[in-house]
C-alpha cells in the first residue's frame, strides 16, 4: 500500500521561517518551531500562525518539548566547541546550542536532518567544529557526508525556484540509517554547480526577480540614494570612463585605492606589511604610473576625493565589461564601493549593506529582498523597522535551496527513508520541482479565507 504524501517537521533556530516555507511547499506540516529572537519570532507567528518563542528543552525539568517528527530542520548557530582530550563527538558538543539539536535527535530519531550554516563552518578555522558535528551525527546512527554540501540560489534555474542571488551556504543533510550504515561516507547530496545546464550569467534582476516598477515602489524616497552617495558613484563612474578613454579595455579586478596612487619608482612599502597588501599597493602604483596623466586629471576634477570618507576612496570593480558604474549592482562596504554585473546580487547580509541598483539609483526594497529569499508575495513583516527586516532576511535560508537540497537527499536515500517516513518519500514524489508553485497555491487559499492562512499585507516595493 502506497503511503499518502505528507510528513511532519520541526523548525529549530527558525528565524522568520525560510525552512517552514520550503518544507510546507513540499507537503510537510510543522509540529514545532523554536526561535529565541523576539522580533523574528513575531514575524514567524504572523506568517505561519505558530509562536516559536519557546525552548527546545525545558530548563527547569530537562524535559524534551519537541514532539515526534520526520524531518528536523535547523539554521543552527556555529559555536566553538571544547576540545576535551581526543573526543570528537557528542561529549564535546555539550553546553553548546548544537547540543540541543543532538538531544532532539537522540530522543525523537527523525528520518532526515537538514542543517544549514554559513560557508565558513566548513573552512579551516572551524575544522574542529565540523569534525564534532559529523562525528556526533554518526554516533546517533545518521549517515552523513564528511564533505560539505555547498549550494547557492543562483545555481538553480528559474523553473526550479532559483533566484538571482549568489548566496553560498553549507548544508549538512543526514539520513537515519543505523550504526553500520553511518560508517559509510557518502558524497555530498548536491554539488557546487549549476543545475539542468543553467547558465547563471543568464539571470536578469529586471526579469527574474522581478524588480518592482519604479512607479509602484511605495515610499521610494526611503530607498533612494542621497546626495553624497550619488556624488561618490559619479566620481568613480568618471574614473571608469577615464580609464576606458585611456585605452583600458578590462578594468582592474584588484581593489583600487585612490589614497595609494603613487609613481612606481616612489613606492615605499613599510616593513611588516602583509603580502596581500604589498601586492595591492604594487598594482595600484603600476596602474597610476601607466595612466598617470589621465588619473591626475580625474583626481583634479574631484578635488582629490579629499571630502570623501576613506572607505569611499576605494573601488572594487567586479562588473567585467559593464559600460558604467550606474549600470551595475553596488554595495557600500568598509573595503570600498563594490560593483558587480546586474545579473545576480551579492548575498543578502544581516548588516546595513543592502544592494544598490545603479540603474534605478536606489537600494533593494524589503519586498525585493524577500523575493531574493524565495518568500511568497504575501509574506509580511508587519510594522517593524525596515533595518530589522533586512537583518532577518540576511540571516534567513533561501526557500528554493532548502527545498532542492532536501528533495535531492530524499530521492537519493528513498529506500532507507521510506522505512521510517514513507509519507516523506511520497510527498517528494508528488511535489512540483518549483516551490513557488506550491506557495502560490497557499496564497490562493489565503485569499479564499483558509483558516490559519497568512493574510496578505502590503510590504514596500
């Protein structure tokens, strides 16, 4: 007898509910959610009709409050683990937030674990943490790859719910398989490359996000560039045009530092300067020496950039052959003005570095940022400050990526997973390739007044 499609999941360290959107679109039902940030929890409850402001384990009684479920999803925080002797498993995770996840797994034994974290968790600085996580999951009978599964929404084509945002995240996906099978080290469930022969350079923010029509951006003045910002971009746009007139076909890919323009034969690098900085100082001196007259004329036109903040006297050009700075996507960063091609955006981050749309002379709106994360159009942040909204989106998981990674895991391990969660396998078989399709159905149900459905509320842009 074939199982009816459907499964249960829990959403730990839930944020505003990116995993909730992905797993609901796949046919899942959330039976528990936990998030300690009260602002994020309020957004979660507003959109998913669940209050996640609760503990995973009761601090007083040490009772497990998480019910039985098929999939455990968590965008868990990375903490340094203690290095107690030669242990590399659960003992070292005690006292950390990751221990809460292990407690749930130990007591509830869900069929699949879906964890997400920043790219650096699999880097050399966190090698120990990575080893502890993998060893801990294997101790509990979960088969998991020791290699990170790294993926980004810009690698998924639009028909699979991809988004024009480069946002590399590490996914740790484990299947409950027993102690012997847990000793097997499988390959990562996804690879760091385009799906279905998709060319990421084919993205268009205007078409695929899509960007909101300027006439429809509510409160556009809040996102428009101010006079100083326009001047900074105009100055560096003039620099781009100046070099091109001087015969430079490919603009420098290294950071351009106006404060360090000096003739090559005058360059003096202090003892102790790091090698990476020596390299950039030398390249800036060579650039200046080669185009000295043109650059001096440019500096003269802009008063040597003397009235610019130090971080705005730097340019990081990553926009290849874009004809103008005003035809790129920009970030104002501490390291300078970074310009990229207007195909896909840099990753949303949980700080005030919202992408600037050069052609529109404004920043991304909250609605456009929510689209970048794959959240449905009726998703609302209520009346909270927009700075909080950008932060929450920057901390969130991309819906289509979570959907894709879980789908690939279930398809690969379907026989093992079916022994513990046949409804999960059936749900994946029945689900569309694109989570947007399922989420759009949710919007229709909401408009028809389905009990517990989200109520669409206007969000700027």
